C-alpha cells in the first residue's frame, strides 16, 4: 500500500509526499461508555487509512481519493464544515493549526483498507493519519492525545456526531498484542496483554450501514444526560453516569423515564463487565471473557436498543459454533459488524457457516475479516 500511494501521489501531483498511516479499531467490550466517562477496551487493527501530503503555494487544500476517483479543492482562507468525508480533513486543520491561517496550502491523497460504515472507525483513522501528518509538516509539537482530542472535536463540530474519545485514542495509541483499558474520565490508560495465539478476532459485517451521525446515536447520549441531570438533583456529587451507584439508580427506578432508566442501567452494567473482563484477560481466562461479550450484546439489544435484527441474528448464530468463545455487536450500533473470538483452527469453518446462515436468512453474504491487533498511527519512512 505504501508504494502504491507514493506512486499515485507522484502521478497526480508530480512530487513526493509524506505518508502517514492510522488503523481502524476494534473494541472488545465497553460500548457507549466513553461519552459517559466510563471505561473502554479498544485495540488497533491491521487495516489502515493512509494519507500522502505535501505543501503547495496556492493556499488551497487539494484532495484526491484514488479508490473513489474523487477530487476536491477548498480554499484555506475560510475553513468550515462541508458535506462528505473531506470535512474530517478540514476539521483537523481548523483544530490543529492555532492561528487558523496557514502559510501554505496542501496537496493530499487518501487511500486505505478500513471498511467504511462497518464500525471500525474509518473516520477516526482518517483524522488520526492526517493529524499526525499535519503535526509533522507544521512542527506543531502536539502529543498523540492532543491529536486524538482534535479528532473528537472534528467529529463533534464538523461531522455533527457527539462521539466519545475512544476511536481516536485507539487509532493513535495502539500496540501489537495489547488492548487498552482507557478511563474516559481522566484519559489515563494501561495496556492489557491479549496473548491468545490459538485464537483470532473475526469481524462479521451485517452489511447494514450504521449511519452513526443519525439522530438515534445522539439521542442515546441525551437520554444518559437526562438521567444524570435527574440524579444530580438528588445526589449533588453525581456529574456523570460514572458517579452513579447501582443502588441509587434502582432506588429511583419508578421516578425516571423508563427509556432513560434502561440506558443508564446498561452503562452501569457495561462498565462493571469491562472491569471484570480485564481481570479475566490478565488471568488468561478467555472463556469467562467471552461470556461477558455475550452479556454485553444482550444489554445493547435489550436496554440500549442500538442493535438490529441482523446483528442479533449473527450473535445468536455465533453461539452455535463451538469454536466461538464470545460475540457481540461492536461500535455505535444500528448495523456495522459483530466481533467474535474464534479458535484459529476453526475460523474458516466458522466464516463459511455464518455466511451460509446469514445468506439464507437475509439474502446477502456478509463480509468477514480476520483481524490482528496491530500498531497505532505512524509516519512511514
């Protein structure tokens, strides 16, 4: 891919480029907890978004995407949100260049193999790759966490999605053979070994685009905030769902909107599942970890109501394969992928079988990806 993007850049812009790569991510457990100041457990994967970048003198941002045969040009005197994926590049420029006045323009080429709309955070990977390149070219001296926070701001204000910090953090901080336990309240994190050589991660795509920017995702966040607002009046020390104890939520169940109660209940239970899951991983107990994955999916479907018929079908079908230790919907929901932990020797049989069952039920064949946990965003020599 590196040679290909270098060649494309030379052919299209007639010069050499700085190449950056940033991976998509999986999240083993801990969904919709990040924007509630909870914990998440992501890992970077071996699929990347690449950006090639070089300066120009015409004070414009010129973008070319080979795989889509798309090209865009934007003046840099007035950087603002636009429709479509180029808004992520404009957002990173806006939030990373303090003066909002660039001395130079940029020529950019974008490519990669992170599937779009499958819950692997292709937009976060794009922001991370481009942000890392901007940091290098303009010598901004920013930390990876600062670049991640700029990516989150871009999602909020340029893409209209009130996401948490997990996706950008994972893309920039990943390590091979490690998952990351991130505390989304204070952004402290630790690496947890994921050392199971006889197992692999298989993502099964529902082929239903989850459209994270839709109102349903933002509605879940608003419902959580409504629950916090109610409880804060009774317990002033509560400022987020992270502060809520289960007995406090149960005590006021009949006073809270039933939908709001279910959203809050899921978040509290999901945080507890994540903390237990880290203990199981460190103890090498993948079987117990897998049971928590199934429990996570049940909560996503029943209480948070962000699953869909296709995701529920795949998780239930995965349970029938003895080589599968755990499965659940991954990402914001409403489609995208399910993540499964599968014995390597049985991975091909599982993929064949799950595809056959899904095609018989829904009339379409799901994409399946065998993933490895890989390094985070980096510049290529």
